[in-house]
């Protein structure tokens, strides 16, 4: 049974007298034990969508359902429901209480769980520390006495103390050094294998996606523009934006290369172009893109794309300065 | 040929540590070259850049070695910085922090141009417009009239590069210039940097922890760990045939899956010998002494490791 179902979710903020359309009609599902990677650039709405799925923010319209029932109202009314979805943030030092030892940090979520004996609580603490690979010697330390990688392990352990079914990971590895990043991703996978927890893995770093995700959704200006397995997405990206993201990312092939893959920057979510939101930057835009917004369609099983010219290869009539790898 | 930027045996100490935070770092950058200075956080990359700029934070001082630009010494132990804007400028990770938030872009840029090129106000305005166009800003008049906070991150970073060009600096130190930017905008900035270097022939030091960016942007690579230069050479040599165990570790961390059961060790600043000894899989007794820099290949491929010494002997 599907764990999380999102149907036509919208989230609009009011900012300086403008409506900011952060999420504009998103459909997605997460199955138990699955990792969905949510990829996009700053301002695309991925963190807003993450907060909707963590139950900390309510959709302006549309549904976010946990086991078929509204997630936000479940979280608001029922502490045990809140336990089922947890969150880990990009900067562990900012999300951990600096005055709490690791032990106090990890015991805090247990206060929401009634009927646990003191022995069971201590046992749970020991188990979770083992799960995230931290020795008991760390229990008495405070966050500032830990390295970035260790802090992120503590943040993950705190989320796991509630025995959640979904953890929303918002850029959990972005502030870490590359070697620590790899180890943290491997740790996340190991934890998933052992506990069966599902992840929404929010990132702007495409390189980490194949290491962790079962499926990946690419977001641009509040909408999911493409969704597929990582294998398919990297082998046959169908949306021009996905192709640009892949082409723009540096790789380890040593040597000078052409860099500029698309022009401009993401426009403001309070002043969207008519039609397709990507058309101003798109190398393949045609007249139709200005008139009519494309809709997400599933032409191949498990591979959804939202583009009038999906699957087409750019021709010489498209903007010449644009290159694809 | 005189190197644009030459750093010799640069040693920097901080009040808070017994051991130097930079220990005998040497490298040079030729005109038209981009050198990638790589390492993990806390390795001394930024301190190296700040030492060149004469901008070390309080509590840090140069205790040995020197920095020169075009053969002229601009920094050394016990002497105040003699850097001029024409020698070196720095582009920071957070451009908003480097621009004056209360002053329009135009005024800031015109000030730099008047001071460095001695231009009249009107000519400086035209020069500022031309510079902004050169760094790929289309609505240059509008940007000149804007305050820094009104611009996007990519746009501000373009302005910072325009400021560096306005100084006609021989050396540009770019400290993680694209870390805060989106990947498609990062690609645009890398395109600009490549173009500026080709047109101006200036030397660029790109301080970064992003090895793929270095692989595809830089001519040379210098690897720093805990203030010790581990390996330096052409990008092809260092990244395709790494000789230092630490360089190999860094490359593996990009290409191979991590082991979740290894908990990360930070640098050990108390080590008097090789700084990497406590993490090195090949460590042995000889690592208790400071390794010499040993040439291991053509075009200045140099490694600081006792194992490299042994191989040559």
C-alpha cells in the first residue's frame, strides 16, 4: 500500500504583496521503504514540497495523504501520527540544540511515546546509536564537539528514535566534504535496509542521486517536470531542463570543456511566464510553449515528462549556442 | 618566464595552534593558467588565498616564506602587505558579503575604476558599462543602478568578476566562487572565467573542494591537507595518475561508494611529521619526519611523501 500520496498539491505564500507560487500542482507517491530523490535548483520549491510531506506545512489546495488520510491534520491532532514522518536538515549544527548532549537530543523524541519502560528507552537509545554507527562515548558530547559528519549522524539518529516510516532529508549531505558525503549516503542506505524506512531525499546534487534513489523527480518552478528511475533519467533524459542539469554538472573527465548549457537564471516564482515556465531559458522552445502549459504525461511506464517536445533531440533550428553532452 | 604568482615556503601560524596552519607551501601560477587549490574543509585553502591578499584574520601571521607577483614581493614574514589592486584581487563565495550593500553597483565599480585607472567620472561610467557587458550582463545600465541585494547570486558573482577586471589584476583568487550557485549558473560562471583568462592572460587560483570542477576547468592542481601541500602537477597527471595516498583517497571519494562504518577523522594538528600520517593506509616509521617535495614526473609534478622519495632513490 502506498505510504504517501500527493494529489494536485499547491502551496502559495504571500510575500511583500505578491503571491509566491512555491508548489503548483504536484502529483507524486512514495511507497514504503522507497527512496524518492527530489532534484532541482534553488527556488524550485523542493524544500516547500518537503515540508508538505513532513506534515509541518499545509497545502493551500490539493491533498497530501498518509495511508489515505490527510497528513497535516493527522500530525496536528495526533502525536503518534507525527512520529511517523520525521525530518533531517542541511545544517545539522543549526538543527541540533547546542545545549543538549547527544543523549538528551536522542531521548527527547521518546517523550512522545507513552508506555515505554526506562529499560526499553535505554535499549532503544543503544540500538539507534549502533544503527548510525556512533559509539556510546559520543553520548555525553555536545553538537559543537562533533565533526560535521558526526553531527549529521546524530540528526539522523534523532529522526530514527521515533521509528518513522518516512524521513524527509532536506539536502542532508550538501554541507559535508565529499568523502564524508559518500559515507553518509552509504549510511542512509544501510539504515533503510535495516529499518525499511522510506526517504524523500531532497538535493541539488545530481551526482548523489544514483547512489541512493529508487526514483528521481526533477522539479522546476513549483512543478515536477520529469520523473523516472535514475538509470533511465541519466541514460535518456526527455526534458530539456533535465538534459541541461546533467550537461552542466562537471564530471571527472579531465580536460577543458564547453560550459554554457542554458542561459539565464530561474525566474521568480511570483512572476511566472505564461505557458511553460521553462520556455524563456529553453533551447527548444516553440510558439506553442508560450500559449499552453504542458502537462505531465506518462508515455513510457514509470517515466513521466512535462514538455511539448519531450523525447525530441534538439535540431539545428534550435538555439545554436546551446550544447548537450 | 617570470611566474605571475609565486608562493615560496609559505608558513602561517595561528595563536590558537602549536603547529603552523600552513607549513612550507610552495607553488606558482603562470600567465593564462588556472590552478585548482583543492582540499577538504579546514585544509588551509582559504588561508593561502588570504595570505596572498594580505588579508589574514587577526591571530594569524606569516612566519616564513614569501609571496610575489611578477617578481615583486607582496607578502612575507614580519612585513605588512605590499599588495596593490593591480597585483591580486579576490572573488569570494558570498559576493553579497564583498559588495557594499548601501551603494549602487555603478558607484562601487566607478570608484574602483577611477582609483585604479585614474579615469574621469564620465569615462569611468562608460568603462563600467563595457566591463559589465564583457562579463555577460545584458541589462548593464539597469545593473549599474541596482543595489547588490536586488541582483541574483549569479549576477552578483559576475559583478565581482567585473570588479576584478576593473583592477586589471595579474592574479585573481577565486574562493569557492560557485558553491552558492545553481549548477546551470555555475556552468555560466566557469564559461566566463575561461573566457576572461584567455582574453586577459591573468592567473587564476580556484580554491575549491569540487574535484570534478577542477578536472574540467583547471590546468594545474595543488592538493592541500592540514596546511601541507601533498601533491601538485598538471590536471591530467594529478587526477589521472595520482601519486600521493591522500590524493588517491580524495579521488576515490568522488568515484567510489563510501563505507558507512568508517567515522570521519579530522586533521590532527599535533602531528610534527607528515600531516596525513594518522589517516594514511601506507603509514610507517619514516612518516614521523616532515616529507620533502619530490619531483615524480614531467612539468612540475611534485609529491610530498616519503614513499615517493623512496621510489626515486
